[in-house]
C-alpha cells in the first residue's frame, strides 16, 4: 500500500454501449479515513467503485487498491457492500456471513464463530440459524453488512449503504462505520444523501456525468462559499443601511447576506455607529448541501433530493 | 486466496444448497421410477402367469398315466421348464368333458392309446394340439421300443466353442461403442442442461456482485461447474448402483454376454467416468457462459433449443468414430473439443492403445479452461454494468419493456 492512500485512481474511463459512463475519474482516499463519493443516480459512482474493486476493468486509466494494481489480489483485505443487496435466500444468517468470510479467505469454522459473535453483538443472535428469506429487510441488510466486515478488512467499500434503512438502523450503521475506522479501517462509501456524508466524511468526491467535479475535504467544500450573516435590527431605516451589501435580502427587519471579505468587525462598527439597534446577529458557515449545489448546479441537486426522498 | 480455493468455496456452497434440497430427492428418484415400474409390473405379470398355468386333463388308466408323465418329463428336460402345460390325470370313469365346462381344464385328452382325442376350445386346440401330439407319439415310441425289447442309453454330447463367424468381435464392439456414446450423450444432455440457468440464482438474488468483488469470475464459473459435476456424479452413482443391482438380480448373465472393450473393462469404466466429466465440463462451461449472459428465465428457455440441436449435430459427427475409427472424420471428431469425449469413448472400445486417451483428456480439460476464461471475460464485459439488461436481449434489440 502507498503509505498515505488506501485507494488511488488516475484517469479511470469506462464506456458502455458507446456511452462514456465514467470519464477520467481521479480519486485518492487517505488510509484510515472515511471518504464519501457523492453524486446523483447515473453519475458513474457505482461503475467507479466496481472498477476500483476489480469487478470490471477500466477502458483506460489505472487504480491501486491498498497499494496493489490488481484489486482482486488484495480482496482478502477488502470488504464490499454493493448497492443491490444480495444474499442466498435459503442460507442461514450465520452461514451467509461465514460464506462471505470464506470468499475473503477465512475458514468456514472461523467464519461461523465470528458470525455468531457479530450477530449476538448486533442483536440478531436469535436469528443466527434462520434462513435469510425469513428475515425482515432490515435484518437481512444487517446480516449483509456483518458479512462485509466479518474478515476484519483494512478497506471497506460501501455502495449506498444507507439506502433502504430506517432512521434507527441508519444510526447503527453510522456507529459501525465509525467503529471500523477507530479500529484502523478505511471506509469509502457512495451516497446521494448529503447529510450522511457531512456527518461522517473527512473527504469527499462529487461525481456528476462521469466526472469528478470536486475532490477534497468537507471543510474545503464548505469553504468554497462565504459564511452567511443573518442580522435582525430594531430600526427599519437609518444610515447603518449603507453598511449592508447591496445584494442583502430582506424579510421585514431580518437581513441575510454573505459575510463581506473584510470580515465582521468593520461591519459591526458601522452598524453600531449607524444606530441599527442590533437585536441578533449570527454568522453561519454554509452546509455541504449548499456547497454541493454550488458545485453541481441546482437542477442536479434537486434531482438528487427527489431521488433521496423516493428512497 | 487462490482461484482453486475460491472455486471450492463456491462449489461447496452450490453443492450443499443443491443436494440438501427436496428437489434433489426428485432428481435422484426420477430416473429410477421407470425401472421400478418396469420391474414391478414385470413381476406382477409373471406372478399372474404363474398362478394360472394351462391345465390339460388326461383321461388314462394308472399305467397309461405313468407313461404320459414319463414322456412329459423327458420332453421338459429337452424343452425347458414351463414349455409344456400342466397335466391332470383323471380316471376313465370320470367325465372329462365336465372339467371343460367347469373351466378346470383348458383341454381334455382321451382315447389313449389307440384313438387319442383332444377336446377343447379352438384357441386351446391351436395352442396345445402340437404339444399333445408330441406326447402321444412319445408314448407310442416308448411302447414300441419296449415291445421290441430295445433299451436306449443316453449319449453325451461333446461341446466345443469356436469363433462365432456370424457375430465377430468387431461387430459386437461397434455396438458397444455406439451404446457407450449414446449413454454419454444422454447423461451429458440431461445433466449439463441445468447449467444454462445456473447463474440466474446469483443474478436474481444479486449475489453475483459480492462474488465478483471477492474472487475472479473464472473461479465463480469453475466453482459452479465443480458443484454441478459433483451433483451429477452423485446422481450417476445412485442410478448406477440401482441399475447394477437390478441387473444382478434380474439379468445375472448379461455382463458375460457383452464383448469386452479393447482396453478391457476396468480401464473402459474409468474412461467412461473421465470422458463423462470432460464432456460435462465442456458442454457445461459453454452452457454456463451462454446462460450467464441471459437476464431472464425466458431467455434461457429460448436458448436451450438451439443448443440441444447443436449438441445432436456434434454427436452425429462423433458417431462416425464408432463406424470408421481410422477415418479423417473420426480424427477430426477426436480433436474438436465438444465431440472429442464421444469419439474417444468409442475408440476405447475399438482400439487398445491408451496414449491417445491421455492426449485427448489433457486436450479436453485444456479446452474447458479456455471456454471458462472466454465465458468469464464476456460475463465481466457485458453483464456487470449499471442498468444493463441481458446480453441476449440487447443482442436481438428488444426493449426491456417488451421483455
């Protein structure tokens, strides 16, 4: 493995039926971090992840997974949860987890022992010997997630892991992701729910139309936008108005505008001198959602929001 | 993890899932049903025949009766047990015709020794007239010899076996070669066909992506082939044991009547197993590769007919090897991977050399590896992509809605 990066991708390109599904994707996922890949449906996230994992080969470009250019050679150190969940319906829960472990190099006996322990820890001890087809969707999804980590992988790749989970299970999954990182793993996950990425990720890549539109830390993404000032005054009018930016929006005596490049102190001094009668003043850094809208455009963000609500 | 180990993990899962299912019991029992039915009805038929043998009532004095039974015994020795009807001796003062009316006898023989007369239905006369004529003549010959004071002694026949000019060994072996080819074709056809739909479970349950992310697709294909081959060999072992048992019980001399193959029975049986495996893997790898491109059961069903047809053409090609083992066509059939097992099993019956078999087996298993590689490559290229429909559906240009 390259010292700093668990995943490196340079110029990955993939065509399907003449369509350029992925168009020169570059990624660098630092080891020991949580990294999010954001983008609307059809952006090329899943195809990019599949190329990184060696499920499919890129038409051009190269990738290194845990320092190895042949991803399947390090498969024993990688866990993968695909977007389309899949388990054999007639398999018992513990057998399914042990089977997924065996695919990654664990012996079946060791896999079964770990499966029993993991199921117990996650409140599914009673379901260990039940066939998958008799489990609820949430339980089956938990079984699959446990199968993804049963072999203690160094790198865990999760494709839309929160999709289909209720709020409680989403919270549990977030906790599990944090626990894995605390234990030394690297997490790469794709999502189109920005809130998850904002809560979990240190770095993100935003993919739209098969291209990476932004790659960097969440702080950097949010830092693309100026902080927003919300001011409530007692006075309606007065000389203090000249201190506000020309594009400040007004709702009665509430004013909203971007923090001026000169900072808050000169503005505050002029408002006080102009007898604005400051009732409240807050400065807020814009969220990742606003940064995302700024990066990809409003229409793409709206389509993602709609897709997220449908799920 | 090595590809072989990965293949074995997948094979184990598939084998256990298949063998531990109720459907597998049906799979095992299915081919035995016709045999069981045949044996059961055959046995019942034999019993029915055994419980009602035809009876001929013979009106005769005790001395005449003795002569009749002695003649019957001699003829039974010559013709075999069951060749003659049962005889029931009745005194001359008993009304024999009444037995006919009561259905207690098929026919009545009276008038011995001078004017023997057989009474009965037209069918009974037709069936037993000649036999009773033998008996009557035999009695008369005994009486004449006795009167002349001649006693016959039994002559021992010297029996010397020579080559059977009418059925030379080559002819018998050609028949055996064709039979071996047919058996191989039959088993391969009914068992390998299942592989056409074998990837559908993984595709419909979306497990395929988990497998493909963990192990090479070649290993997935190989694992599935090994599992299904194991299941097939399990079935064949059960069926062979049942068939062997039935033959040992009901046709004990059958094996002795079959001309031995040129390579000898033990090697022939071993080659049958190896060539079945090769044939199964060759066809199975092709079926698996083609079936893996299918997105739906309907596509699989559509594909099965042309593939079966192709199989029959290949078999026809290979059958030349049983007719003309030294012809260029037979050589070509031995080289073409899918016909090679059929051609070579015929060769093992007709020719004693073993080295061509070693060569052919190595070649066939090499071909299996190549087919798996091509199938896996196509699978990765055309199937594992976001939002893609089945390869065959795309090939024939139908929309997903239409399908």
